[in-house]
C-alpha cells in the first residue's frame, strides 16, 4: 500500500471547491484548511485540452504550496490518451487514475 492509499481515509477532499470556486476564493479556502493533516484534490479531465492543461497546472501548484506538516495529493482521472497528451503536467507529481470516469455534476 502506497502513502496515498494509506492516508486517503483521513484526507479532506477539496475537489468540489477546486471545480466551483474562482481561483482567489479557492486559495483563501485552502488557507482555512492549513490545520488539516492531509488534503486530496481529484480532477477529471474534460477533453478540452486548454482547460485541462490549466487545471492540471493548478493541481501542480496545489501540491507545491502545502503548509509545513500538511500532506497533499492531486489525482487526475484521464484516459491513457489524455494522460499521454498531458504528460508534462502529470510529471508535476499528479497521480494518474485511469479508472472509469465519474458521473459529472449537472
């Protein structure tokens, strides 16, 4: 079992906030979560190369800006083709999940 799997049960999922908050509000929201031990952010690629690229770059920044003592994990759910197309962004430390896509919120 890797570190991600071991910590997933205690992680606070901030995926919905990432998707629905503007960048500045999400940044402030993350500050309010500085006391949490583990944060996880999951993003399902949408198939729009530019939008996906921008979101994946933000996931990389999410990983880079963790406060001291906090673990952060970023997961991108993508097809093998999309994963390959965004190989540079995934190389920022984003975990790849190639399982079946989740249903999208309306």
